[in-house]
C-alpha cells in the first residue's frame, strides 16, 4: 500500500526567507510524486510532479522539489517565500501499479509573515 | 486547458433530502473521475473512482448506496448524497484524469461545500 507523511502541520517563515515543506512516502514500486496547493475554500492547484528523470523538479510559482530515493523524500522548496504563498500544501503519491489513484499526505499549512 | 468545474459551489440542504453535485471537464475528455471528501483542516479522502460507462469503485468504508456516482459521459460525473445527514456536511472535491495522455496528473475542481441542517 502507498502512503505519504507530512510531518509538519504548519510551517512559519518570514517573507523573503527560504521555504521548505517536508514529505516522505512509502510505496512498493516506482513512485509518482506530486505537490498541490490549496487556498481557502478552493480546489487543489497542481505545483509540480516527479515521474522519472532529474531528481530536482521545477514547478509553478518558483517552487521546486527534490526526489531522494534513499530517504524516500520529496521535499518542496522555494528560495524566497512570498506572503501570497500562505496556503495549505499537499504531497501526494501514486504507485506505478495503482492506476491513477492518488494518496495524499495530511497537508502542511504554510504561513508567510511580512 | 484542463479545467474542471463543479456545480454547485456550495449548497445547504435539510436532513433527509438528497443533493446532486456535478463535476465537468470543460476542455478535455476524462477517462476517470475521482471524488474526494475533505473535512476542515484535514486532508483529502478518496471516496470513489468513476470510469465512464461503468460502475464506480468505492473505497473501503464509503457507502455506495448513500453516495451515488454516475459517470454518464467523458466530461460529466455526478455525486448524489442521498438522505443527507449533518455528518455528511463536508467539502467535496472532484478530479479528472485526461483521456489519451500519460500526464499522470489529476485536474481538480474547485470543490463543493455541503452543509446539511
């Protein structure tokens, strides 16, 4: 079975500082990994994905994530956070053999203070 | 491209009534649509997977007779909450997987807030 853990319920960061949101996963086969962002009362917006290839993936709005197979991690990063990045972030995983079924982490709330 | 809409965006209904939520892929055909439920400050919980023209596959613990899913076409899936109760109040989100492309992505709708009084 596939699973995802986001160990931090909330991350606080000052505007302009680097932002990191942690994610670890567990799958039995090759993982497909995703990051989504959710603003209040809205659906999920896709940020980036790792399917294969380079371990460093660049996505929307200046976000990037690094796939680390040995640590089974896929942490989301942004070099310089903006107040508008304050939102709820979800990591998700899909096993190659699981069809399109995604499993989501519990979510991490990011608060960027001016 | 790859826009998914949901209707209504919010709905209030009385206990015992049924509510239908629509999920549409506006500019692409979706082989598969997914229905999620999200409680306040919690993650998304997959309720069911819906393929066009076939019966939905429900996750463990989800009552198929209570949450009726119909995937009538490649652009429309509906979720009907039957005999709604206050504990069914939640944020329901659908997503769609695109036909013919190995994008591995799901495109999410904006969600529907259901309040049962």
